[in-house]
C-alpha cells in the first residue's frame, strides 16, 4: 500500500483488501461451524478461493 501514490487507486486497493478479509471471515465461519455439513464446507472452500482472488486483484491494482 505504501507504494501506491494515487489516492484514488489506494482507496480502491484498500476496498479490495477489505472485501478479501470479509469473505475470508465468512469462509472461516462456514468451515468451523458447518451447519449444513458438506454443503457449508464446500461453500467455505469457494469463499476462500474468492478471498484469494480479491487479494490478488488488490496486488495487481497496486502494481499497475
């Protein structure tokens, strides 16, 4: 984040990071307390992949 000089871009990178954290927290919840068993476990995996994608998008935007 320190290397991102453009304030607008920095805000967007921060937004992507926040979204990754939110989705990851939801993934952890589904994994630790799978109310619907295998379905919630599968959802936790999908959410973890989504969180990773948001984080990767943040890095790509920060480097552009």
